[in-house]
């Protein structure tokens, strides 16, 4: 069961962080160059509606497998190395940021797009973009800690 949990954990992180990287570093600049605001805002509303269910699944899987591994492989938080504490703390912060983005700017972006309120839609997209950028940096940091942490904290 431990190899399955590790695999699901890593796959979930790859999907979430990789999706943010693609959206932020590839899709965002191309959309800004090629699409007028109404089309660009509608695109992002649709992208979020397709990507966020995957993020919810990843969040559940990451938290579930992460805590399961801490207690079933490592014996609890009092026995794990420092990098596991860092990964857990940053993962929880990322989850809270995602929940905020999902329930506040992303929903308001969609509502504004439906009403063709492009000014408010742009405002809510800018909020979401900033927070997704923060989450991307946090996610990349967690990957670095996860892959090198046992060497740094041993």
C-alpha cells in the first residue's frame, strides 16, 4: 500500500503544480497576446471550470496520502524529518489559497463573464492570477524540498 500512496501523492502534485505552471507560463502569455479581453476572460473562466475539479481531487489525494504516509510509514509527525513538516505546512497553505481562489475570485470571474461585465471579470482574473502565481512558487518550492529535503535535513 505504501508504494501506491507515494505514487498517488507524487502524481497529484505533478498534476496540480504542472497545471499551474502550464497555465501561468504558457497559456497566460499566449492568451494575452492573441485574444481580446472578452474572449480571454471567457477562456480563463472555462479553463478554471475544467481544471479546478482536478485540483480538488489532487488536494484530497495529497492531504489523504500525505497524512496516511506520515502515520503509517513514518510513525507520526513527531518522528518525521524537517522537510516533511515543511511540505505539510506549505501544502496546507497552498490548499487554503486554492480554496479562497475557488470560492472567491474564480466564481466571481465566471459570474462577471456570464453578465459580460468585463471590468469586474478582469479584476477577479487578476486576483486569481496573483494567488495562482503564489501557489505555483510554493508548489515548486515543495517539489524542491521533497526531492532534496532528506539530504538537507539529515
